[in-house]
C-alpha cells in the first residue's frame, strides 16, 4: 500500500469510526444534564440557568427564554440541545451590548494543549447548530491567564431551520503557558449578538493580545426579531487536526463530572430530606449535607423555598433561610435557625427537609 493510500485509509478510519480514549474536553457537550432547571424565561442578564456548565453572558441585548430542548440532529444519537429564543427584540444594540454562551475551563484540564510551548497542539472544535437566522456567527477562544490572549473564528449558518455541523480548526498558541491549577484559565464563547465595542476592529483570526473590539467582528444580531431562535448540541473540542466522531459518554458519567461544579440534592418533593444532624436548641440545628464528589472549591450555597428541621420526637423548627456554618469541598454543614416554631430539644437527631414545599431546593455552586 502506498503512503498516500495509507493516509487516505487513516482518514477514513478517523471519519467513520469511534476513536477510543477520552478526547472531548467539554463537559455536558450534548446538553443532557440540567440540574438547575430545564427552562427559564425573561432573561435580560447572564448566569448559569439550564444546561450544566454552560454559562450565558447577556448584557442588555434583548430578552430571552433559554431551555434544554429535545430538537436534535436526527442521525447523531443526541437527546437534547440548548435553545435560545428571543422574546423581546433589540434591533439596535448599544456599543457595549453583548450576548454569548460559553464554557469555562480549569488550567489543569488543558495541560495536553501544551500552550505556551514550541509544541503547542492544534485542536479542532466541532458542534451542531441550528437557527432560523442565517449568516455569519463568531466563536471566540480566550486565554484568561494574566496576559490575556484570544483568537476568533467565523462560521456560517447556511440554511434556515436546518441542523448543520460546523468544524473549526484552532492553531496552537506558543505564548502564555496555562497554569496547572483549578482556576479559570480558558473560555470558549459562541457569540449571538454584539455591539460596536466587540466588532469595530478587524476579526482576530490568529492568536494575539486581547482586544475586545476584535472579538466578534461580522457577528449577526440574533436579538433583532422575536422570531429568532438558536440551538446548539454535540460540541466536541479535541487535540487533533481534524474532527473525529462524537465521543458519547453515559448520562451517569456526565452528571458526576458536572457535580464537581454544581450539585443540587434531590428536590421537587414537598417533604424532601436533604441531610441529618443534631439540634442545638428548640430553634437551631446543624445538618451535614454530604457532597457526591469533591467539588472544585468550597461551594457557595443558594436556597429557595421553605425548610424545616424535623426532630425524631416530632418537634420541628421552620425556616426560610438555611445558612452555611462550615463549608468544605467534600462535605457541607448547614446551620438553620428560626424565630418561630420550635419544639426540638438540644441533642435531638434532626432531618433538614422541605416544609411542604416542592419548590424548595439547595444548590451548591463551585463554578468557574
């Protein structure tokens, strides 16, 4: 077999076969995990809303509904996508307006890129996208280290309301070594709209110093009509000079990976139990909430709804404000108090649970 034939055969194998080993650097790339919510409405500012690990950056550019959708490419084995639906339009963005969705990465997860060395690796980003609004869209890759560096790549949505796979090659960057730690060092962003502050220069298509005006040059404005919507799924970023078949991971594995960054204990039940502990007085107890994996950092706690400390003797203290007593990346202790209720006795074993409130939840957040 000639060398040309060998290379052609290798390309055929890479294109048509599943490649072994962990290749995809993205978390939740097919939008299967959505611990926080499956849909939100009325969003005019950013945050983590639905699909885990996918952060929305939104600065006064329209109003949006964001959801974990079931519209997917029919032949790829995906069950979910992430959908952005414009509900209030903004056809004339101010200079600082911007809208993008991103995933953030720890430096220690990207050492294989060999960034900042003469051996910096070429990587390939592939994803499936769908929108009624055709035209030019921008993906921006940001090195978030002390000396900010970036590169942007354009792709085109060619056919309205049609799933299309896009493949983008990203050359290696020989400048700026990524720290080998758990801090925010890298961001990949899909722009959906931007004002002149983000596209008044020329698109920076090779690695260089950060310049906001070069991030999203040529980007269409998805916010210009309430008819507009945009979907994404099947995202893969790999150390390779070409896209390989999508790496499917089990739901269970993907969920565990996501819990390093966010954990929402069982909720949706009127009397859900979140953990147990001891009463200190009639109106105060400590509950130990074990975390399923070691989180990236000591997590912050967000609460919603009405809770109760329920003692084994039937006494209870009702509260709407569980608070953190002591936080750790592998366990979380909650102090809970109230100015009403009561009935517990110091030393009683108690449960921390929802107080007839199916909307009550705890969310431990260690996101980048």
